[in-house]
């Protein structure tokens, strides 16, 4: 899903979780509710969004 947009495998895993969280059912798309639905720590998602370097245009495409 994120091939070509994210270089590091650990960031790719977190990015795929983030995208999956955005696509799941649920009214709130903020980090904590998404992480709860995915069964992961919300800091993983937060770190991906705030710290990872990724090519959003490739993901969007």
C-alpha cells in the first residue's frame, strides 16, 4: 500500500496502520480512537504522522 512512499520498513508498518485506521468504521479519526479500534498504542500512529518522512503525493495517488 505504501510502497515507494515510505522507505523504512518500520515506518511502512506504522503507515499502514494509520491508513487502515482512517478507513475503518468509527466517527472519530483522531489518533486515540483509531488506535483503540486497531488494538495498538496511539503513540505509534502519532509518531508516524509527526516524525516520519513520507511522500504524501505517492500515497494519495
